[in-house]
């Protein structure tokens, strides 16, 4: 386990952005969709900050985790466990299933994959010498 400063910096920036969206955005586009899109990128960057795992497997695992959390909303696990009145549980797990959220998570991971592929290609391509 080692600290990857690049991913950790991205994690902090995304976390601050998510807090800003949650605290100050009360619209019908950025708060409901932008926050969901960014959260999977945040989780991915957080994992990559501390664990050196293959990027594609990490992206896929992050997406599956997000799907599992969303599916728990479909199953009303907060109610099942009696956590529906817990503010923390509601913030972390959400309270209502949405196919739109699933789409946002997918788009967020597609962005991660495209960014990682572009970064890996850029670093693997030899630069012409001057």
C-alpha cells in the first residue's frame, strides 16, 4: 500500500466538488446527475490513491459497487435494517432507486476508462527527440 499523490489530489478535488454540489446546488441537473456521475470517479480515485491495482479492474469494481448500492435502494435495505431514519445511512446509501443514477454511474466510469486509456497511451508513446 502506497500513496499515489496524483489520485489522492484528484480525490480531494472531487470530494470538495461533491461537498459544494451537495451544499450549494439546488438545481435539477447538476445536483441530481453531476453528483452521481462524479461520485464513481471519486471512489475510483480514492481506491487508486492507496492501492496499486489494475486500472480497468478497479474501474469495473467501482461500477459494480455503485450498482450494488443503487440496487440496495431498490430493495429498500434501509427500511429492512431499520436505518431509514439515520441521516448518515441515507446520505451514504441513498433512499430511492433510479435508472438515471445507474446511467450516471456508467457514464462516470466510461469517463474514467477514457481518461486512463488516454493517459496510458500518452505515457507509453515514445516522444520524438529534438
